[in-house]
């Protein structure tokens, strides 16, 4: 945005001491990586405390006054931040963009299943608070950005369609792309032969990542095809290390890396794995992992759980069912996939540069 004349700053409020310390440790790296972009970190009030939105709105306005900031617009990430910014909007007179990231209500209801019994009496209060935030975001934003059509259909309420935009979770084309030379070099480094068929999983052990199902499918694929190998790129290496039977461990590589390293691993692989369970949360989601896999030209093993992937993968031609991996040994899938073609189509669909002009028009028009 800065390069095309839209001046923006990134303001983050850490609502716990631990989050603030963690944020401070990341500031120098982020400021160095995004040279010229102003990134500020402030302390905030925990959402669970009474009147926290009002206090946080007061903090937002105080920092604006202290720094002499008079923004023409504020883009607030999630309905909670939008509610806080909506309070400040009445005084500071900026235009407000609600950046909706997911089905917050369903996310809380799912998480509430794991609450200790003595806190479950608070569940109705939290549900009411989330609904209030959603209503305030809908009623006070001037524009709304949703990560998927399904999420827009769920949360847009009475917002006019021309005051909304669907902006998927995107990946940077300069970081994720397909390159045959990079593929050959990385496979050589990882000791893969031309005949090896490599399934990759990139991610953490978070509950929504379906790690047990992912490992099970990898094991089935390896037993179905002697040429199949597994490449796992994760910050949780130890959690995966003991997950595979002894007779298959020699065919499994577990490593980690920075964001800048991810593309070479994806290029070395033949197929990516992205499993999700069918539920309300996943139906409206937009996983950035799908964007990264697709920009690297990978076929993607996935389920029917995510509406956006169902739609996008039809255009890209890179969706693979879990059953096909075992039934077809995925040899045909890999050889028939034109990775250059998938990667080029993905640039227009999930590449960040494809949406720059759209966002610039939105910001300049507010």
C-alpha cells in the first residue's frame, strides 16, 4: 500500500503482560522485515474485564491524540477490534472497515466444550457478548471485508453488498512459486530420488489441523505405495517424531524452518496435505496453507469441509480426495498435474498482488 501511495500504520494492542513481552520480542524483526512500515505495540485491557471495550477505545483515542494521528480510515481485525474502533469513531471521525476473519461464535462454542465445569455458567454471557460485538460491527462499519463468500453470507447481516468485499487469506507470490531447479536442488539435499513420491504437511499440532488423521493417512499411503515418502515441516518436531511405526520411520523426514524456507520444501514435495473436519468453523474458513500449496503448484489432499477450497480447487484443478491417494497410489495424480499451470492460476486467485489495486481503490475511496 505504501508503494502505491496509501500511507498506513500497524497498531497492535496486547491485552496480557505475556502477550506484550512476546510482541516486544518480535518488534525489531518485524520492523526490519517490513522496512518503512510503522508498527506500534501498546498495552490493552483484557476482553473478559467489565467495560474493557470502552477502556480499550479510550486507550486507542489517547494514543491517537498523543501521536497526532488523524486517520481517514481504520481497518479493524475481527469484530472485537471493530467494536472498540466503533466507539472511537464517534469522536475521531474516521471511516471504519470491519475485517472479519472467521465464525467467532462457532469457534467459542467449540472451545467452550473444554472449559472446566465451574466456568461453564459463563458461556451464555460470552455468547451474548460475541453477538453484541457482531451487531455493533455490522451496524457501525462503513465497509466490511470477509475471508470467504460463506463468511460474508453468515455475518454481513443488513450490510449492502456493495459495502463488502471477499478477500481470501492470501500468500506472497515472491515467497511461494514453482521452480523446477529449486525442486531438484531441494530434493537432492533431502536425499529424494526421482522415483520418490513425497507427501508434505506444513503446520503445527493445533487441534483444527487434524494431526491424528493426517498421520493416519500418511501411514496408509506409505503402506499402499513403496515409493511414498513423507515430509513434515513443523515447529513441533518432537510431537511428530514418535507418531509413526518403527518400520516406516526411515521414510519420514521431520524438519522446521522460517517462512522464507517453506517454498523450497513445497517445491520438493509432490502433493500437499490439508485436512479439516466438517463443521461450521471450517465451512467459512480460508486457510492460508491452501494458498501457499497452490502457489507452489501442488495438488492438495483435502476434504469437503471448506466451501472456499471446494470452489477454488475446481478452478485450479488441484484437489485430491483422501481416498484417491490410497486407491490410485497417487502416481497418476502427480504425473498429470501441471504444476506451472496450477501456480499461474493460483496467482490470480490467492496471490496477494492480485488484490492490491482492489484494496487501494477501497482505501482511497473511503
